[in-house]
C-alpha cells in the first residue's frame, strides 16, 4: 500500500513539474510554499528599525542647541558630534544587517516582506540594506520581493537610486540624499548640509517617481526629509561644493 502511494505521489509530482517550471522561469527564486507570518521575525525587525534611526535621526538638519546637548551627553566637543554619531550608527548598522541576513537565511521567505512580518514592517529590511554596503548583493532579493507582491515597486527604485549614487552616477527617482561638508559663507564656518543627489532627468523626475509608485513629488520628499533639492545640481557642482 505504501509503495503504491509513493508511486502515485511521484507520478503527480512529475506531471506537475512542467507547469511549475513554466510558471517559475521568470521567478527563479520564488518560494513555492505560502509564506507564514512570523511574529518573532517581526519583533526582531521592529527592534532593528529603532536602532536603524537611533543616531541617524539627529544628523540631518542638526541645530546648534541639539549639537551642544549631544556634546554634553557624550562628553565630547561640539565639532566632533557628527563623527561620533556616525561611528555609533555604523555599529548599529552592522548589527542590523546581521539580523536581516539571519532572517533571510533561516526563514522560508525569500525576503522579509509583508507576508512574513506584516505591512508596517515590510520596509525595515530595505532601510537596513540601503544603509549598508551590501546593496548590490541584495538587489536581486529586493527585486524578487517586489515581483512576488511582498514590497511596493518604489522600494526597488530606491535601491536602484542608492546604487547609482554610490557609484558616482546620477540617480533616476531622487530618493537618495547625501551630506556635504561645505563652507557657510554667512558664518564662514564649515557645515554639513544634505542635498538630494543629482538626478538624471530633473524635468521628468516627478513623472518617473509616480510611475514607480512614489506618493510624493521630489520637492515634497525633500521637505519631509529636511534636505535640499536643487534641480540644477550636477555631479560636478556637488564635488565643487565639498571642502573635505
């Protein structure tokens, strides 16, 4: 009876495989089984999200009062605050990436998207990847997660922007911004200001953003992020602005 059952099961599998292969040719890594919500993975990523912005949240648009307060808290000079926060955040970023890598490696999911960790947490792994040096490595996973409906399309666009910007090229959708140490002519002091990195087609940027599902214009995104968007900014001008 058992042998007959196994023969029947094997025959069904063989008949099913051609259809399965045809459906999966363009989705090479797609998980064949339903992804089950994992509350432990969600809890881990929620903790990661807090660490992801623990020090980073102070850096953009830091006021003098905040810098002085942080300098006292860390017992350092005000001019050393940004570098100190960067160092602390780098430790968090390394630890966060290890958590994301572990979840991807040990779960049945190809990527921790909404099925595995829920709608509210589906973009945490992306944020960690964006803040790492592993963007190119994880791009296939992020792109596949989108094709599987696990994350929105703009997530892939953001990763593409970051990869391009870090290669010293213009970005497509205006989602990457960068800190620039520059001379403030009004005060004659060196300050760090954040700019949307140069974009390829500023005249079409908002159309391109809309096509990828972004809900804001690049101008709105810049205001919300507390950074500067200059449509005339080029790669050459950006480098000329830097004093380091």
